[in-house]
C-alpha cells in the first residue's frame, strides 16, 4: 500500500531519531539525528525570510474583503488570487530550500480541508485559516527560542506561563508494527505538531544547554559545569573554545548590568510580541515577528561583543535597551 504523504518518525528511549519523508516524488530517508539536535536545528533556523514572506501575505490579506459599507460581504477575488500566488511562491521557495519544512507546511495546509461552496464566506474563512496555519510556525519558533534562552540561564521553564496555544496537544498518528518486537512509528503532517512532539520530549530529558559567548549560538556542554564556549569551528580551523579564552571577557555575574538589561528587555519585547499576536487590532506598543527578530539579533550580538570586550557597557546598553 502506498504511504500517505508526511513524516514518519521512529524514536528510541535515548532520543535517537530515524525518519522518512514521503512527498509527491516518493520516499526520502533523512539523516539519523536526535531530539536534542533537531531542537537546536530549529532554534538555529534563520526564519526571517519565511517571516518576511508571511508578513507580505498578511499585508495582502485585508484587501480581500471590501471596506465599502455599501458592498458589505463582497470579495475582491483578484486580491485573493494575488494572496494565494504569494502563498504558493512561499511554499515553492521553502520546499526548494528545506524539503522537510516545505512538505510539512504544505500537508498542514492540505489538511485544512477547505471546500469551496461558492460563497464569499468560504473565501474569508479560507484566508483566515491559511494565515493562521502559516503563522503557527513563526509562533512556535518564537516560543522555542524563549524556552531555550531560559534554560541556558539555568532557570526553570514555567509551563503554566507559556502562552502558546495547545502546547501539550501535539497531534500525530501512532503506527504499530510487530515482528521481532513491537515498534512504534509516529506520523506527522504538520511541522508545528512534529516540533511540539520533540519539545515535550526535550523538556522531559532535563536538557543541559548553554549559550556560547563567542559565536552567540546555543550548544550542549559536556558537563553540568558553567561552560562559556562551544566546539564549533569559526575561524582559521579554530573553535570557539580555543578562541574564546583569549578574548577579554566581561564578568558573567548574575548582577552584571548588561546581562540584566538583556534579560529584562528580552522578556519585555517577547511579551509585546505575544500581546500583538493575540490582538485582532494593532497595538500602540505592539511588536511584529520581524520586529522581534530584528531587536533580538541586534541585542544578542551586542551582548556577545560586550562579553568579549569588543564594546563598552554603554555601547551594549544602547543596542539592547528599549526605553518606551
């Protein structure tokens, strides 16, 4: 029997993953990995291109419904078609650059089961469902970055305060096979469901994660001791661990002015994004996904440069703090 399109995952008790992606072109065995490595892959994903395209789709969406009070309920089909052209372009680009992300985004859209009944209401509901599906990936990526940043500061994640909808409800299908022993396989047709599934297992494993003060990326240290630098090769064949200690590093005490400002401002900016994403109307101090990414990239780089003695406390705070 032909396999349904989607991702098939087998995971052992140690978090080792084997997965097969089924597309319209057939089956493709993806490289073996682990839950922890898949989480870091998503954290490191430069989502800005995807977020920019989704932002363009959002910008095109309001004109689908006419604002003329004398034509209430009418649909601008040309504008809806233009919005869908942008959606299809995004899907093509994502599939071309990342087959897993593209395929599971496509299957999630297919599973919306949008059936055209010929009414304007269908167009409105379809528009909203598509936008919500596309934005879920960005929302989850934002949530994961926040969780990993919290863990790297050796703080516990308070699951009750996480705002992401249905975090504990990763939807998937379990497939059992029998032979020498029972084997469980999980089947996904949504990228966010797949990463929900991984995140819950990631948190159950009590992960030890750190932030590299040299390259600014997250990594898994070998011991529970405070580890400042990772083993990534970044310059002339040398690793952060080799280069980092030679840099003039600032104090990493909990009461360091810059680190406290970074943590405080990160939480403020993240909450602004959350409030904006939950509000149907623009907020005076709202923050889009792109706005958050722009601030986060700038602030994280300033923190890294400060810790390595490349800029002063004053210069770092100027990049990090948002005083409004």
